[in-house]
């Protein structure tokens, strides 16, 4: 009897063996398509949003996968909305069963309330893999630099690697952000490069483009401008291919910043104007106005800089974007400094510094203190200038802000140089130089070598002065700043 039906059984088994993989393949193919569609539509909806929002391909993929394989009618409804770019119903669906996933989905529409809840459950988030990496990611998004720096060093990459390569890639990205914030360019570039390779492999294009932008900033600060341009072009290519106007505008602004850094002023201004024309919301337009204010400060046109910074400040104050508002007032302080309105300079900087301090942004806070000290120095008020600079050095205990610490040592050296204490000035210049050498900041290094050359010249050591100026000239050439090159060459001529 069994032999009689053997042929039928064999045919049925053959059909099953063929159909099961085919059905499974089709289900997975459809799932991948829905995940891709969700990511694109969520990104497009976020382009019009004035609020801070999270974007994570991994979180959206997880949510879509769980909804796709659920038989619940509510899950189907949530999936339809998610594919259309609306994840609020998905957040409600997962609220009881998976609250962490729900909270992160909500952050795709408004990050602020989600982050406040995460801070209340800080210990839980720190110890839950793979969701743990979203606490520092959200901290960076909300400009909470203190929380970012406190948490990021506590994670063990080996543990994260065991979970998934996606989790490790996000960790490497946010670690690169922390290294950049702390001034460690080498570690920042290594971490960002590792993250980029993984994002490319798993085809997370949004994260890939964001990492390109991060690498562009790292290379710009490190004076490797050609690679910075390559990174920006790669990010722009991704954003333009997906017609993401807000992110395209942000990449164009970053290109303008790089061109400004290279003293290609006309090209930089064109980039800013182009970005302003395509920017889809007021928040980004205000950010671009801040950049235009910076452009005019570099061009030594404080009146125009003031106008752009005031426009930006009004919008950011209305939207309660305190970090950007602080930057606007910092720019207003710089414009007043150029006008030699030193009391007004310090008033604007004091307000900006207070906003930065509320966000625990000690880097920007230190920069405001430094500019304020510089205004006192210009008025020959050395005691209050020194007090501000000493405060920057004390802040270093909370965060290793190498750039501002080096600047503080350098300006303190100039104060002692003016008061005739050459030995103390030399020690301070050397301390600044040591910090700048650790992170290869070209402009800081050329200033320190030029200052040491001046001390050598005053002390009658012409040979040492000549050598220090030659090194300063090498760094000036790296910055491609023709004015700086010309100044140092003129100083070098009489010594040779």
C-alpha cells in the first residue's frame, strides 16, 4: 500500500521542498521592501519637522519586522502607517509589550519627551543591549554633552560586538562624536571609519551619509581638506539620490564651512545661499543665517554679521533651540568684538555662555570665556583676562577641551609677555604647543611656534627664532591661509 502511494508522496514532498524556500524568500523580499519604504518615508517626513528627531534604520527595521509577522489587526494598521512614514501608531502598539522600542519610535517624531523619559530610566537603558547605545545617541541629539561623555566610555565594544554588527556600528559612530568633542582627532577618525564600513555593508544609507559628514568635520579640523571634500561629496550624492532637501542643505552648508576654512570666500557664500534656497524649514534657515554671520565675521564685516546673527537668534529663541540660540549670541559677541565694542562683546558672550552651561557644553562655554578674555586683553585689562583664562583651565578637569585649553595657555603667555615675564610666558607657550601637537591643529601650532620665535628674538636667540618661524611657516602653508603665510614670511626675512 505504501509503495502504491510512494510516487504521490514523493511528488508532494518535492513540491513542498520547492515551495517552502520560495515562499520564505518572497516573504523576506517583501519585508525588506517594506523596511526600505518605511525608512525613506520616515526620513522624508522628518524633513519638514522643526523639532529634534532621531533616525535609526535599525529601530525602524525591528519595528516593521515585528509588525509584519504579527497576525493582529492593530499590527497591520500600524504597519500601513509606518510604511507611510508615520510611526506614532507603531509606538502605541509596542507601548506595553516593548516599551523601549516604543519610546525610540516616538523619538522619530519628537525626541525631547522620549529623551526625558530615558534619563529617568538611565540605569536600565545603559544595561540593556542593543538599546543601550541610544542613550548617548539621544544625548548628542539633545546637546547633552555631559551625559554623552559620562556614558560612552563605560560601554564594552566586545559585548556590543556579540550582539550585532549594527549595534557595534552605532557605538563606533557615537564614540567618534565623543572623541571629536574631546579633541581626539585620531581616535575619532578610526571609530568613524569603522562605523562607515559596517553601515555600507548593511546598506544603512542614511547612517552612511551621516558618518561621511562626521568624517568631513574630523578631516577639516585636522587640515586634511581634500579628503574632507571627498567625504562631503559622498554624503551629498546619497541625499540627492533620495531627494532629501533638508539633509542636502545641511551637507551643502558643511561644504561652505570647509570652503570658508580654505579662504575660498566667494565659493563659500554661494554654497550658503544655495542651501538657504532649498532649506525646507525655519530652523535650518536660521542655522544657515548663523553660518552667514560667521562668514561675514571672517570677512571682517561685523555689521552684516550682526544682521544675520540677529535673524537667527529670533527664530531659535522662538523655537526654543537653546544651543543654536547660544551660537547666535556668540556670533553677536564676535561681531561686537570686531567693532571694538568690548562691553557689548562681553554682554553677548555672557548670555551665550549661560545657555551653553545649562546644556553642559563645556567646549562652547570655554570658547565664550576665551573670547571674553580676549576682549579684556585688547583693553590691557590683564587681571580679569587672566581670571577668565584660569577658569578655562579649571574646566579641563570636567572635560578635556584641548583646543580651548591650548588657546588659554597661549593667551596667558601673551599676557606674561606683555608684563615682561618672559620665562613664565615661554612655559605657557610650550604647554599650549604640547596640547596642539597631540591633536595636530595647524593654526594653533603655527601661532605657538610664532610666539616662541618672538620670545627667542626678544632674548637675542636669532637662530632659535628662525627655526621656530620656519616650522610656523610649514603649518601656515598647510592651512592655505595666504595672509598668515605672508605675515610669517615677512617676519622671517629680517632674521635670515
